[in-house]
C-alpha cells in the first residue's frame, strides 16, 4: 500500500525566509503532484512532476522530484504572507497514471510579517 | 476556475439519513474521481468512474456509491450517514491519459 509522508506538518516562518517541505512516498511512481489549499477552499494545482530530476518553478515556489529516493521537495524562497496555506503532495500509484491519487497529510504553512 | 462545479456547497444532515452530492465535470472529461477530506487531513480517494462504470474504489464501505452520466455529470451517494462522514467532498475530473486533474470547489457535509 502506497504511503505518502510530508514533513513538517506545521511550519511557521518569517517573511523573507527560505524553507523546504519534504514529501516521501513508499512505492514507485512516475507522477507527483503539489497542491495548495486555502481554508475552506478546494485544491489549487501547483505542479505536476513526471520524471526523475524534474524541477518546476512558479514565482517563489520550486518543486523537484527524485524518483530513486522517492522524495519530492517544495522549496519556498523569500516567503511572503500570501503563501500562507496548506500544501499537499499527492502521488499517483499507477505507472502511466490513473488519477487515483494518494495524498500526504499536508503542511500548514504560516508566514508571519 | 477549473470548470468543475459541485453542489450543494454546504449540507447538514442527521445520522442515519442519506445524501446525494453532485458534480459537473468539464466537457469531454470521461473520468471523475471523488475524494473525502476530513478536517485537518489530506483528501482520501473514494472511487472513480470512467465512461459511466466504476473504475476503482478506495477503502470505503458500500454505503458510498456513485453514478456517472453521459452529460459529464456525476453523483456521490452516501447511505446511513455516520458522524465520521462529516467532511469536505471533492470531485476531480480528467481526461484519461492526461496528467491534469481539475478539482471542484467541494461540498462541505456536516452530519449531526
């Protein structure tokens, strides 16, 4: 059974600082997703990572994937308050994709002024 | 905007009742997946429908059932509601083989 673990689960950081969220998963996968969720809202797609060594960046967020280590990271650069949200990684357990995602528990990020 | 709409947005039911949640997928998307997100947790896969047939189920009992219709809409039905069914229910539509899932805004179900 595929397990997806995120850490930390809670992250409080100051504006302007950098930090990394980690996502480990237990079985082989070729698709990893990162989502953002604001309180009471749905999931906003951030990145889809498909291959070993994939790196994607959007604004202050950068995601990477190491399929051999079964590890993805979401790096936050020079955090701003607007990045406060819960971030989820999700793994598709089926080679070639099935859209039946297994999610981590999420990392609740709070960026303080 | 993802083009996926869910109704209702909020719903309050009592234990033992039955509920139907609705999802309207993007036009042309032949796959719809439903997820349950309990408070403070990540979404959990309930089941998926592809071309109106169930195409995989997560660890949920049979009182969770679904339907998918030819017009790209779908339903999630839950019988004999329990307090633990209180959660945000999300549907996600996709085109099989595509890497992108489009999530709806969700239905918040409270069971009292």
